[in-house]
C-alpha cells in the first residue's frame, strides 16, 4: 500500500516537472505525481516507463471530457496563438489536482512552472490569477520559481523549507540543465510544448469540430471522442444541403485500427471491396444522403493506390458501407477538405472579438445557466 503523500505534483513528463518532484523529495517529502491526459496532451502509455526511470509514484487522470466542455463553452481567458487556452487549461488541471489531493490525503499541491517561461500562462500576473480561480491559492507551491512568489501555506507551516527552493525565471534552460546534472538524471527530456492545441495543423482540425456540427452526429456538441477522431488520419469536411459532413480516412494500419475503434452506432465505416486500402469513418454517416456518401466513397478510394490503378484502366471500384455497396470512380471530390490555417485563424479571432464585445453575465446569472 502506498504511503500517504505530502504533496500532489502536476506531472507532464517534461524536465521541469521531474525537477520539481526531485526538489521536493530532496526535503524528505513524499511526492505523488498526477499525469493528466486528454485528446490534446498527455502520454498515459509512458507512465510505467517514467515510474521506472525516475523512481516516482505517478497516477493518471483523464480530463478529456472536462477539456472538451471547456472548448465547447470557450475559455474565459481566451486562446493563444493557435487554439490553446493555456490559462483556463491550467485552472482546469489544478482543480483536478485538488480533487486528487483531497482523495489521497495530501497536504498541498505543486507544479513545475517557471516564471516567464511561457508567455500566456506563466507571466507573474497569471501565476497569481490561476491558483485564485482554481481555488488552490495558498495550496500551490512552484518549487522551481518559489523565491519570486509569496510563501505558501506549506512553507509558512514549516513543512517545506523555503530556503531550499529555487528562483529560476525566463525561457532559458541553463538552470534546469545544471540542476538535472546535479540530481544525476539518467535521461533529460527534450523541450517541447506537448500540447496539440498549440500546433496550427491540429488547431484547424479541432476548430472544424467545434464549429461544424456534423450531420447525423449526436446532439450536445463535440465530446472527447470527436477531438480524438480529429487527430486521426486525413480529415475532410463538406457542406451539403445546409449540413456539414465529416470524413476521416486512414493513412496506415494504425489509423485504420483507430478509426474502427472510434466508430459509434451513428457512424458509417467505408471499406474497399476486394482491394487493399484505407478505412474511412463518416461521422454520423448512417444518416447521410446517398450522393454525399458516394462522394465520400470516391474520395476514400482515391487514397488507395490499387484503386487508382484500376481507375486508370477504366474500371470502377466497389466500396462497402455496411450492407450497402457503392460502385465509384476514385477521384478527388469537389468541396471536401479542411480550411487553410489563415481562414481558421480568422474565424477564431472574429469569434474572440465578438465575445470580448459582449458584456459578461453576472456570476449568479452564469451559475443559473449551468
């Protein structure tokens, strides 16, 4: 049975979170790490390796549905350069961490944040705002930059020795690399944001999911499974008859397996008959009009070299959609695709301007709407 921890540390697997855990453990504190996972960040499959490599206790929390709700409702503090709601994300993760802290009996929270390292969520003002809005003010200790911040309850009580905490700041990694050598880390992770929402290619995929409700899909807006699907294979969207249609086409066997697993009862899976090729998933496809489904089948077939070869010799190919068989000529179908990043970014900016111009509801009215 695991010992009751002193602290729950938000753990990304990056260098800063590893060092934060080591700094606290060096004071004799029992550290329990919490790795949060969603369609946009997190590597739960890496946790067993991290446990062995770093000698850490690491729990995993799936925050995918909470994060999907955050995006549906739009982040109160806005998006960054792409579709990254960094401030609201940190608030969400700290709320999850507090629940975990209470469930395991820990006394305080910690994170590997460094003052000034990230332009949106690690400025001095946001380092104060985030714990206040997350309901963890006084509970959250940032061991790597604690000297730049007011003492926390754990320091004031004597549980943590503030003199042994650090005052790192800025975007450089020199101090962290020196500390890693001091601790003798066997492996130093490469730097990286780790969040798919910061990447333009992914952001335009996710923006489509947020703003183009697909025909035949369940009501209620996109869930975590939709964002996972948006990260799988080639993505195509098409407006027809005043409705959006969403098609995902596998690029390899791994994509094909993921698409097969992702299919819900309202979805249609498209397969070539008698030829090797990709699997495609039409979200809500069982409710699509036959002409649109035929276009999707031709588009999927165009992604298969053997089907294209057959078409060059004048043959049509057959695509199975459940019990239905569609004979099509492989080819690019007009109107299917993804918006360019510039167009998606323009839509995001326009929505943010509109929201900023709309007076916020009083807090009580917001609660009544929930």
